């Protein structure tokens, strides 16, 4: 769900903005050329993914980034990076061995 939420540029921009600290829905929506209901759909997706938490005090709804959801995604990406790095290192060794065999060096 985290990657689905981050697949959209608007939602990524909201997460980036919330990286600077909590913000009201109105402040977050200002840079985007869309109606507020459309923006709220993006915010709903971020809340459902666990990336953003909102609290309403009076008439102001404030959004906060929940970094633990990003940490889980980062952990998955690190595991994938490690797997592919290991595979590419093995491929590199194989290519070097094949080059040596072609050159006739042991």
C-alpha cells in the first residue's frame, strides 16, 4: 500500500512537504491546481497507507508524516538492493573469469 500511495506525484509532493513538519490541509493543497475534494482523495490514500496522520482541532485539520511507514518501505528497498548487488557481483565475477579463459590466462 505504501508504494501504491507513493506512485502518484501529488502524493509524493505531500509526503515531501510533510517532511518539513506538520501542515494544515489548506496549506498542503495550495501548490496544486485541483479542487479540494480531489486533493482530499490523495490525502485519504496517504492516510490509508499509514504514511500520514491527520487531526482536526476546531476547523483546522493538520497532517503529520508517519515516518515508520517510510522506514518499512526503505527496509524492503535495502533488501532488494542487497540482493541485486550480490547478483551483479556474481555476474561480474563470471564475466571476468570468461575473459581470462578467452585470453588463455589461468
